[in-house]
């Protein structure tokens, strides 16, 4: 029987396992689409792979030469893409079992701040501080599409991989049809420009109805994916370090999870905007990454340590 995620189940989540594999802040995490594996990367230049079913650390891969950020599993087994933090701003496609690079994707001239993989095919989007958005195919080192924008971009594919959204300059969301992106966005939603912070992340809910905007401030926004209307503003978590704190949906799109610089995980109801609970993880540092498993009743949060959370009550 599949447990349903309701308030009391969310409030019952407790840390089941803590991993201390890293010596510096974990800056990015990603579940495999089947939920069996989790990959993380850290400012200590390590990539760590976890088995979520067994609750074990499987492998560590070093990326000392180029550094590593924005890591994502690709659809092929044992492969990932990531951005670089040293030498240049090339995106790298890595085979994890033998630690070999399969391909490089050069083109960006400044730090890559957004990476999104299509949920259905081997293509991905990258956004950079060079104010461009690039579309890539994993099979080719050549950029498949280039969009020049007016400011810092964040980007994401919708759950069906048919359209993608670009958040630009922390004030507008542009929707593109993947098959005709070169014609420009088919719709642009203008929002009030953020005064206190930048947009640092964009995610579609799994039902495709809403878009979640995370920032490097203490504010998260939820907007309607069809009309661009602001639906909720989530606050109350702490971000006094100006870091890009990740906000994530639960798989049923009903709950929003976010880290906090006080080491805790904050949870809101997506429909009402009410705070459901604050989960205390005993994270010694700021929690930058939080994601809910796409398949299992499990949550992962990371500061320098990685925590796996499980519910402690049965759904009645």
C-alpha cells in the first residue's frame, strides 16, 4: 500500500541516516528518476552517490581539476552532467563507474547557474551569468540552440519535456516551445522584480500546473504555469548568507520543502501557503539542498552532511 502524504505524515518525518562524506558544503543533489539513487556534489570537489533503498553511500568520484556544481543524473545508467567551478565554464558529461568524461559542452563564457535535463529525452538546458540560455543534445558537443536574454537566467523543462521556462532578470518568466524555440517565447509573464534577492532556481510541479521560484533570499514564489499569476509567497525560513537555497515540490505537488541557513527544513502547503512544520535535522550548517524522492516516501537534505528522512507514523 502506498502511503499518502498528508500533514501529519509530513510532520512525522525524522532523520533516519546522516552521512558525513564531505568536508565542505554540498551545493547540488539529484535523485535518479526511479528514486533508487541519489547523487550529490560539493565544494570539496567530490561527487558522492548514494543507494536510497539500502541507505548506503555507494561511490565517491573526485572532480578536483574542474570542480563540480549543478549535478544531474542523465537517462543512461551511471552517467551525470555537471557544471564546472574551476578553469572554465564548460559543462561536462561524466561516466560515473569509471570516472571518465564522455563529452564536453563548451560555449558559456561566465558561470553556469542553471542546468535542467529533459524528463523524456537526452537534451538539456543551461543558463549562465553571460545572460544566455543554451540548448544541448548529450550526443553532440555543439550547442543546438542559443537564446540571448536581458539578464541572469534560470530554466526548467515542464514534466512532459514539450516546453521549457526561462526566468529572466528575477522579474519575468518566458515559456518556449521546444520544437520552435528559435521563434522566441510563445508567452511572457511579467512579475514584480525582486528587490532583495535574485531568482536562483525554477521548477515545474509534477502536474505541470505551477512553477516554483527559489531565490538567494528568504523568499520562495509559486506562480500559475498557464497564466503567470502569483499564487503563493513562502517565507519564514532563514537565508542570511545570500546562498541559492533550493525549494522543492513533493511528488504530488501538494507540499513545498526548503532548506534554511539555520540548519532546518521548512515545509508549506502549496495550495494554502500555510506553514505545515519546521523539521529539525541537527544540520550544523546552512541547508542549501532539499529534495523529495520521486518514488519513495523519503526526503534528502544537505549542508556539509547528507541527511535521509523517513516518516515515523503509518498513515491511518
